[in-house]
C-alpha cells in the first residue's frame, strides 16, 4: 500500500497565539508538528505494518517545516515530500489543496490520510478539496478504520454515535484523535530520521502557479461570554429554569 | 529547557473535532516541540544560559521525546508510587521500546545513541523521578554495560537484546552489608567445585534486586575479584526486598543472599579481573547520575519559581520578596551550572577524553547542588513543600540516596583529592 500522510507544522497550540496583521505570527511561538497529525501518521504506519508498503509524509510550508517532517519520519514514516516556496506563503485552503494534490499525483497512491483540521487555520476544508482534485472518494472523521481487499471501511464519528462508511481505494481519509494512540518516536527512529529521503519541491516543480483566492479581511477575538442570569429561588426556581431552557430551545 | 510546570500552566485544553478532548492514554495531549529554538535575545527563566542552543536537532528530539514520556507516563503517578513505595514495573517495556535501556550501547538491539543523548535522557527521567532514572541506570550502565564490557559473545547475545527491550531485568551486586565505599573488603566468595562456581555471601542495597531476571554479582575468587551472571531462580540464590526506606521509594532495593549457590563455569564474565571490573561500570552510571541530578534540581527550581509567582502573602506574590528572590536566583545559578557541567562532561565522553576523576567532579558537584536546590525549594513552598502534591519533597528525599550511592560525596572528594595531589587519602 502506498500511503501519503499530510502533515503541517503549526505554532504550538498550547501557547497563546500572536497575530501579525491578519496572519498568525509564526516566529513568535515555537513550531510543532500539529498534534492532530500524529494520529494520521500513526494510522498510516499501522496500515503499512499490516499490509506492507510505504508511508510518505507530505507537507507544504517554509523550510523550517522540515523539523515537523523529521518528527513524523522519526515515528517511522519512510520518506517525505516538502513543498516549500516563497510564492506559496499565505496560501488559502484551495491553493494548499491544489499543491498537495499535485504532489500526491506524481506517484501512484492507495490512500491519503490527514487530520480533520489543522490546529492553526482550522478550516477543515483541505482534505475534501484534495479528494475532489484527485477524483477519489473521501471518508472523513474516522474514529475507527479497516482496509480489506481494496475497500476502506470507517466508523465516521457523528453527534449521536457513528456511521459506518465504506469506499473503494484509492481514497482520502481523515482521522479524529480517537482513532489510535500515536507512538512515541524511538531513539533509533530519531537517529534514522535524518537519513531518510525528503524531496523538496517548489510550486514550479509541480507545474503550478497558484494564488490565494481568499483574503482574510479581519480577525476578531470571540466575544467574551456575557453575564449569566441569576434567579433568586422563591419556590418557583425549577419552573423558571425550565422556561429558560425552553426559550433557549435546549428542551 | 522548558519546564513541565510552565507548559502545564500555559496549556489550554486541546479540543479536537466535535469538542472531544484529545487525549493519549486518558491524558491531555500536549504539542511536541519540533525543535526548541530561542527566538529572542532575552534570558529565559527556564533556560537562562540558552543551553538548548548547544544541542543538535537530534539531541533535542531525543530530549523532547523523553520529556514528553515523563510528562505523560511518569509525572501523573510519581507521587503515588512514592507514597505507596511502588516501582512502576509496567513502565519497563515502554522504556525498552523507546530505546532507553542500554541506549548508548551499539548493537545487540540497543539504540547506539551518543553519551550526550544518554545524559539528556537521564536528566529528563530524573526530572520525573529518581527511582525511574535509577532503574534505567542500573539496567543499562551497570548490568548491561558489565555484560557488554566483560561478558563473552554468548553472554551478550543471550542477555543484551531482551534487556534492551525491557523483557529481562538486570541488577548489579557489588555493595555488601560491611563493604560499601571499600569494595575491596568484600566477603562474598567464589570457589571452584567440579567445574562449577560456588558463590557464598550477601549483597546489600541492590537496586532492582527483587525484580531482576539476572544478577551481575562480584565475588572474591582465588585470582581476584570476578564477575558472575546469576539468573533468578538459581538454587542457593535469593533476594529480599528492603522496606522502610524514606528515599528512592519508587524503586526496588534488595538484599541478595548466596548460600552455596552453584553456577556453571561459563557464567563467569571472562574478561573482568580485579576491582577494575565493577569500577569501570560504576563510572558509566555516575556519568548518568551527574545528568540526572541536574534534572531533579531543575524540577525543584521550576516548581519553586511557579509556586513563588502564584502564592500570595502580605498582599503580593512571595516571588516579590527579596529573601525569596535570592533563593530562586541561587537555585537558578546551581541548576544552570549543573546543566552546563553535565553537557561539558558529556561532550568530553563522546570525544573519548573523559577521566574517571572528572566524572567524580560532575557527580559530586551536581548531586550536592541538586540537594541544596531541593532543600531551598522546599522552604519556598512552605508547608506545601512537604506534600507529595508537589514534586519537591520527593526529589529532596530521593537525592539523599543519590548523594550516597555510586560513590559517596566523601569518596568522590577523595578521588579528586588524590587526582590533584597525587596522594591517596584512603588507600
């Protein structure tokens, strides 16, 4: 099985973010491999271990994203592709998907795995766009997955429980944080990571000239939660709470 | 070198898709620093001298991996293990999987990492708990290293791979009830009998003793001190765990008794003869301890700093009082010096130019400083300083063991004294 796992280097989501205009200031906060991507890497490694084949990690980002790539390689991925190009700075979801799809298409693939959304941009749109551009089905929000005889079966997480979704390979798969428990990189893996092949490509290498079609007009903090309503319980408290919940359409 | 506490304070709960919390093994998942590069020219309270920048990317990745392992698998339970006097045996295969056991040994299933990488791992482990670091030191630097250095090819092939994987546990029997700093006075004997060896004697304060699958035992033979591999269950060999310890409580410490214990001839380590056999293994372990103590000290400093900034008395944080600031700064001096010293001897070791007396200096200085830091941190935390809710009293008590084992403070002083004067005060 040829598996490509899309990964992203993001500012450590556990530290307060800083803005530079309407964009994240990526210099201000320590960059890390998106914690959500570790589940994708783990899913790819598990499938390759069970079915044979190779895991390629794919990322688009500045040269510094090589560190996140090496983290994924130290977990056990076999090789990497890093698309790095000044012209791609500020790419939106569609431009990103075009680049990643073009990079994936260069080689035969059975499965493309991604997290459900990045910890920084959080659009959650890129995997679906990749599937569209590649012309393959997508199976998303997997909290459990199985590949058998060219068919991918997942439990797709929903509000109420899960749906069982099936599709033929090749396909695009997104995994939630419930899908597995990512392994720690081993010391041997860490020491081997720097010798694993990482192909570095520019947009031109992919025959692309893409530009963001969306611009972020403004960034505003989420409104602070307003004051709650305080009832003095004069014996009608329960009824008033029920009315309140009814008005809020909770019950 | 960022702290656990600092990261814990900064971290907002990570929320995954549809609002569920991202967890690993039921614990919060915290971002993995791809690399920790300083981004500004201002001293960081947690890595004041920027020691981080002296590490290679690979060294930082190994350090970050152990740090994360400690944060997720050691720190949440360390207080409980200490209170219950319980060694977390379930961690052993995980330590093996990461590559922590015999990690600076090349081949035989070991990671083959550098001395600096091994040291960084010891530092992070001991910032978690000295008991866990002690397990790794005894398994890797004492038991496995003895077999690597002095064992036959068969010994190495049989024992090192399962020990590296954490499937087999080793211990190292040198100290006796009446023979501590003066190992040459050991009374355990090895006599030949019908092609076998017969071991008689008692070993004391043996880390991992009661859980070991194999003991490396040093005994007096006709031609000098010899080392033997004695598998658990060998008739005449028994281990009794020592209870009532107020230190190193998350660690098994045992007495080993050999009563007419018969071991086949080929279980003797062929290449070791004389005290140099065990002593060169001790040098390996002491090296790791110099790093480990720096980790324990750092953990205490970070706990004290965080506490002092949050604890309010007389209407302001106690960190704003001059007496507290002085304590914090003294701790900072000691912990940064310790990290630099550990890294310096680590680089020397990787270059193959580290002398035993230099290891003594690093062990003596870093353990003594860490103990001072722990005691000072204990006072900053006030009454909370004696509670296992905080890591400080645990480190403080553990460091009392580290102060004494693997060469007491006094013996290391005399080793250095002999090195600079050419005069031995103890031989």
